[in-house]
């Protein structure tokens, strides 16, 4: 700093630092006042300065005296120093703060948000893709990376239930969690003997007995209830008789009305409702949008039901479709996509006990 002041002195024809002080006072960027004037915003800065230099001063005292510059600290004030440098030939080499920022831009790291596809069919998707392996499922939007971190694969056809070896292979992908059951269509079509055989197979996978296994191990139940309101109520009443009120349920592909939604929530407070691609087609499913508008976000999980459901532009569905569902819900609830991703992911990880 001494070298800088020496160079400035020589550039401006000053023999001593005191001469430089006089020059600085003459060309000072501050206006002169006959009486000391401080703005209120200056007090905090002055207090910090005084405390740093162990100088005790009470504002409001008449002992404030305005003196001309007399020392090096005056010259080192950034405004004074800049004013002096600008008068030299060095001034043209001064780089502004804005220029420095443009030369060394601050690199902002993208934040990552996690999503969960709470219902898709890996068995059917694998047949289409020719592999059980899933690619990285992520995309970037407005400096935010979105990643499908968990996927709940539902095996609802006994003939497609994976073997123990295949289940172990699938579980190597930590994103994938497995659920097993019997689709309502199979229940309707199969004879009693074959249905009992499927239930026995399911028990062996659970390594316990029937519904008791689910309750004791705190496993969630995925409910796919098709039919009219009467069927829905019958299903609900059966579960009320069998399960405790705190039990975790996932109402897959829920398409009831607001009244049914309220009934299920009153009966099972930990029940989550799957919102699928139906929400993207207002014209075809206007009542579905109306239902969602009357739901609470804390009750919603996202599900693609891939590969069965797909858009008109796609040959078959994939978990990537969760992006459109997320954006649609953000539009409905008048919130950010980030909020939808965060809340629905928490809902899904809570109901499926994902840590």
C-alpha cells in the first residue's frame, strides 16, 4: 500500500504524503459542511469503527469536530483513493466491480429435487425394453435437477411375479421397491382353486399368514378398487373391520368423488391417493380435476402406471411421465414444481417406509 501511495504521489507531482492529503482534500468527493453532519445510516458504521479502535464516543455530543485530512488513513478511504487514482494515467486500468464480476462469474450449483413414481409396472416395461435395468431418470429445469429417486414396481399378475433370484437382481437398483398382489380382473376371472394357489404364493413371499403378515410387518396395502360408489364403500368397510385406523394405504388410481375421498381419510388417516396421467386430460376426465382441486397435497402421491398409461404422442408409457403430472399439479395448486416434488415424495416415502 505504501508503494501505491508513493506511485500516486509521483504521478500527481506531490513531494510528500502531506501534499497528497491536501490534494485529496481539494478534490474530495464529499461536499464540505460548516457544521458536522452525519446521516442516521452512518451511525452504525461509525459505532463499529469506534469500537474496533477502542474509542468511546456518545452520539449527540457537541465534541464532534470536522477537521481537514491529515493522515494516511484518510488517503486509504476507498473513495478518496479511487478519486486520486482516477486523476493519474493508471486510472484507465481500474477495473470496476461489475467488470470483475463479469470476468469471474459466480457459478451457481444446481439443486437437486427428488420425485417418486409410486406405481409402475416393471414386468411389462421390461418386456418392452428388453431389460430389467432402468436408465437414469432425471431432467433439468430452471437451474434445478429433478431426479426420480424411487419407483414402486407393482406386480399384480401372479404369472409375472418374479422369482427369488430375479427379485434379488432387481433390488440391486436401490431406486426400485416392489409390491405384490392380485389384480381385480384376475380375481373376477380365476376359479377358486387357482386363486387360493396365488394367495398361497403371495403368503410365501411375505413369509407369514395373509393380512396378519401385512399388519405385523407394517407393510402398506395397495388398493385398486374398481366399480361404482357402492363397490368402493364395500371395500372400505371390509378394510375397517380388518385393519387399525393408523394403517398405511395407497389408493391406486383413485377416481372417486370428494365425498369418497373424505370417507377414506376419516377411516384411515395415513391413506394416500395416487394421481395419474388422467389429470393431464381435462376434456376426457373433467371430474378428476375437480376431485384433485378439493384434495390436500399431503394426501397425494404421483403415479404413472407405466407402461399401461401413456400420452397420445407415445407408443407406451414410462416413469418420465411423472414430469407432466408434477407440472400439472403445480398449476392446479398454484405453487412451484419444487413444492409438488418435495411434498409428494415425502408422502410416498412415508407410506412405503422408505428411509
